[in-house]
C-alpha cells in the first residue's frame, strides 16, 4: 500500500471497503497532500518516520 492510501484511511476519508485501485483511480496527489472525492488529506513528517495527518474541512 502506498503512503497516500494509508494517510487517507488514517484521516477517515476512506474506509476498509475502499480498495487501493479504487482510491488511486479517483485520487489526485499533491506535494504533501492527496485529494479523494473532494476531501483533502495533508501529511507532513514529524521525524523518526512518524507523520502528522490532517484533513481539510
């Protein structure tokens, strides 16, 4: 699984029923963000391999 898919799941934008293929068919990736069906998830490195994930309202 790609990081953008995991970030979207962590943020609650997609659930376990959304396949990786379905996600990437409809997702648009940016620099530090991914948008899926109108919801944008932002992520940034906090160090030690940890990332902060947030969603835009």
